[in-house]
């Protein structure tokens, strides 16, 4: 009898243990299913474009949705990761709620993203495990977003102009142009400004109508100031046709962010030669005058001049004597003037 009771007790215990295990397993499965059915869903929606040029505006709206928690207590951290085919990876993290709409764009990163194709993924860190599986939990975006950044197109404004003051000279000018540079100049000093241009070099080649190279010049470019280049072309052959090419090459690590179109096939015709002495003609140094020897006079000419001088002196002397005699005659005694004659006689006798 005792053995029978013991057997029944064991059966009951085994049944209850099995039932408890089944209940626990069922509750676990239900709890797991509840968690699995209600993670945070992250959906991307482009707002400012997903296919842009370097330096352009881009942005995505990130929608977080869940079915378990709509209160503000369900707070977590949203991490966005951009993985590029250029080997670059960028991340940005912000605190959001599980039922919030967040935004991501160019200005969420310190520097402009370099050119390339990016895959954007998002994850929501749920410290309390309220809306995602696990404690802490993690929810990832259902479908990655894409972002394509093409190199910014850059053109060259290339000109050659004759020197108006010197017929045999010309001025060569070139500078970079494009939307990126226009925006760079417009936002100077702003926090939301484009990245400044990197270092590079200018290469100029000028050929004549026979194909021979007459000018080949390289100019170093430093940063933003390097977008301009100019030099003077001396001794330009007059009345000739030339073809010129200008090319700019970025030499720093950001060179893939720009697509520079070289300026080729520029035609230039130098002016015809200008006759000497006219405006624009080359200055000609004056020729020094040769010293001239003093002309020599024959001896007879010298003697003739001496004779003339002697005769002229004699004439002058004779004229002077005649004038003196006339003065003396004017002061002699006048017989018709008794008063005067008496005074004179008295003066003589005394």
C-alpha cells in the first residue's frame, strides 16, 4: 500500500513538473514572439537629393516606427553609417525617440563628403529593450539608402591678349570657373561654407602654325589663390597664328572631388609689325653721333682776317682822334665874345 502511494506521488510530481515546464516554455515563446513582432522600423526618405555633385546639398528623412511604445520614455540613440566605395566611412549619432522622425544631411558632418557612392544604414540602440529584441536591444534599418556624390565640374576661362603698349608682347590669363567656385566665393566666412580648393599646378603650351612649341610654362597653385594664373609673353612674332592650351591639375588628396576640363584649341593671332616711331612699335635705342673734327682754314684766309682786323683798328683810332680835335676846337677863344675873351686872356696872363 505504501509503495502504491509513493508511486502515485511520484507520478503527480512528474506531471506537475512537466506542466510547469510546458507553461514556462509557452510563456517564453510568447514573450519572444511579442518582441520579434514589434522592433523599431527605420525607413529612409530622400529630401534634398541622393544624386548630387561634390559640395551640393543632400539629406534624408529617417522615420522610426514601432508598435509597442509611443511614449517619450522610449528613448535611444540613432546611429547613421555611410560606407563609400572610395574606402571612406562616416558616422553620426543623435538621441531620438522610438517614434520620432529624424533628419540627416550634409551639415551633420564636419567636412563635405568626398566624391563616391555611399550606402547609408541606420541602427537604433534601445538601452531598456522596450521596443527591440534583447536587453539592451538593437534595431537596424530595413533597407539601406544610397547617396551618390559626383566630382564637381570645373572649367577654365583662358585668354591671350596683345599688350596695347608693346607690339611684341602679350598677356596670358587663366582662371577656374564653375558652380562650386561661385558658391565658395559666396559663402566666404560662413560656417556652412564649401571646402577650400586644394593645391595644384597650371600647365600652358603655345604652338605656332607649324606645330612647333614656342611657349611651355608651368605655374604652381596654392589653395584658393591658385585658381588664378597669369604671365607675360615676351618677343611674340608679329603677324603669326598660334594655338594655346591651358590645363589645371589638383595635386592634393582631394583631387578626385573635382573634374577639371582643360581649355584647348585657343587661337591667337599676333598683330602685324608696326613701323618704327609709331605707337606700339619697339623702342629703338638712339645711335650715338660720331664726333666731328673742327674745320681747318687755309693760311691766306687767316692772314686776310688779320689784315681786316688791323685796318678796322686803324679806322677806329683815326675816328677817335678826329672826335678829340673837334672837342678842343670847340673850347678855343671866340673873337666875337669879348667877355669870354677877356676872361680867357686874364686866365692866361695869370
